[in-house]
């Protein structure tokens, strides 16, 4: 949307798609020409359960735009000293699984969790599956989407679980 909105994670909406078109932005499907007035909130506070998917299906872009969970992943070693947003720029954090498959977590420079240090452990992350310029990425829908990265790293390094953190995205 080109307009500000107050929709929250868990809101159910009805969208009038008349007069809009499908377009592509850096390889991702998007709807063009959608006005805020064509979206009606039906209910709030709905539970949103991610679909647990395989790395192969995620990397094949079978779940674009869907809320998913990926198990057995960790932040790549080179990015362990970073925060989700570096400086005042949109930031991609490199992720990997134990088999060497790679993808990124993309965070807007406006993300409320931007100054949070990336998790040091392995585990499950959740988020919206997306693609940008042919590379698969996850975009967090809420702060708790990265809370599952508390396990031992693939090299056997144990980590101390982080403290704090809310669910606002």
C-alpha cells in the first residue's frame, strides 16, 4: 500500500481486487493500484499459524507471500556480530542450514526490532516467504519470529538464550 494503515498481524481483511493488476517487483509478485479504501477489516486478534515447510520447497519459491516456519537454521558466522538493521539502511542477514543452503532475513530500516542483535543459536524462524532478485528471503511479521534461534550452533557452540523481546513487529 502507498498509504499508511493500522492493520495488525492477526487482522482478517477483505480486499476488493477490482481494477488492480498483478505486477512484479524485484521478482516478487505484488498487487498494483490497490487503494486503502478497498480493504475492510473483518476481525482482529486471529491466531496466525505458520506452515512448516522444507528448505527445498522454500528455496524453490513454493510459498511466496505466505507465513512459514523453517526449522534447523542459523545466522551465518560472518553476520553474528550484526543487528537486524545496520546503520540507517534496509539490511539482509545471511542465514544457512546444516546442509549449506543459504537465504537471507530482510529487515526494513523502520523495523522496531532493528537494533536487536541477531540470535547466536540455531533453531526455527518464522516469517513471510519472499523473493528479491532471485534470492529467497524471510521477512519477519512479529518480533517473536526469531525467538526460536536458541539451540546449539551447527559447529557445536552452545549459546545463552536471549532475554526480553515482545511481539510487536
